[in-house]
């Protein structure tokens, strides 16, 4: 049954706050990655070496549920091997001054790829473990094939203590044009993205009907969510026999809010503020393009909820109202 939006967000917000207990949220350095734990249990690892872009893998949700696809980081049964650049949780864009930072050479299956860039970790700016939250911030360079740094970015993950069983991760990404003007092109290949676990898909491997569903804050469901504008989107379905979900909330201060959503039946789930013409051919060509002058920057913020059970829209809306109140 498809859930309907509710008007009881205030009551449910109070319920969310009622069962908060203190948690240790810790960061641990490992070779090429930083491990994030809540009370000693793995939540995710920030992987900053070994791929063309940085990413977070795995994402462990309520009850230890692995909520993103394992491949290409690891082999797992019953997983399709499409889109090798879909690495769990990541931020990238497919057209930066004509350079593709979204895909990888393996994505093109023998075809001549476009110019491919790399998002390269340079240094950590902040590592803070503590009671109730941890913060991990680093500096990244978006490097073109000729070695030119097109964008200098800072990316911050903030992990909060759980509410009930729900894990809460905030992502903040600042993009700054380096030495030249930057054009972020109109393309569906982006931007703040998740590749969900195969068992949660709306369309199962082999194009068979899946057991998952999609729900947007605008009331649209399943395949109707693709290309629509909404404050948030939730993908949910079974993992190891229990229903869990991932909600992504886009902050209203982001450029072009409310964002369009690249939510696909096969499991890709991305907030993309650049895809105006690519997702709506009635819009003028390149109307999703965004330009930055040298030294100019833009910032994007998202909240990700890893929650048990099917989504309760009023609870997600209450969380969104809390998130949007952060200046």
C-alpha cells in the first residue's frame, strides 16, 4: 500500500525526540579511509583512495542492515554489475567545463569515454569524534585530465546520534571555482547520489518487479518521482527480510530548490539541481546550467535518514522542518 502524506508532523516530531539517548560517535583512521562508528558499531567508511571519486561505503542502517549495493567495492550474490561508478554514497557531477566527474572509464564498456576527471582528496580539515555526533571535513580537488584543478571543494559529513533506530547523516559540499570560470552543465548525470541495496529496488535485477518503493515529499510515488521537484525523497524495501528505507532531504538554501530527483527504478537515487532540460524537454536547452566566476563558490546541504520500516511521511516532514531551520 502506498503511504499518504499526514498533517501530524508536530506530534510525531515530539515522538522522535522522546527516545533519544546519548551515543558515542567515533572516527577511526584506516589506510585510505576513515571508519565511522556509533557505540562501536560500523555506520560507514569514508573511502578517499582507490577510485576516481571519494565515496562512503557501506551504509549500515537499523538492525545492521546494509542499505547500499556492495559492487563494485565488493562482490555479493544477486547484484547486477551495471554503472561501476555508483559507489554507495557520493557527490559528483557529469559536466564541469565539459569534463565528466560522474562516471569512470569502466562505465563506458569499450566505447570512447568523454574527458574524465577525478575528485581527489588533499587533506582533512576537521576530525571530531564525540558524544552525540562526529564531524569529518576534508578538502578535495576536481582535477581535469590535463591536471588542471577546475574546482576546489570542501566536503563535510556530520553524523548525529540516532533517533530511535534512525541514523542521521548530514552532508555539506562547497564548490569553488579555482582559477577560471566554471560551467556546471545541464545533465542528469549527478549529483548527491546513493545506490541502494539490490533487494530494495523498485525494479529487480533482470527487469523483474521488485519489492521496493519510492515516495517523494510532493506526494508522487515510484516511477513518477523521476524528474519531479520535491523537498525529500525516500526509497524503501526489504533487506534481510525486514523493511528499511533511505530518505534524502535537500536543504531549501540549496541552489534551485526544490531540486529535481534522479530516482531510478533500478536503484539510483540522486538529488540533481542541474538537470532542467535533461529531465524536462519543454525547458530551454542548457537551462539547468550554472556558472561560477573565478573564486565564486556555491554550497549544497543534504540530510540522509537510514530508518526502519516503511516511511512515515509526517515523521520525515518533521525531520525536514528541523533540518531546514538550520541556517
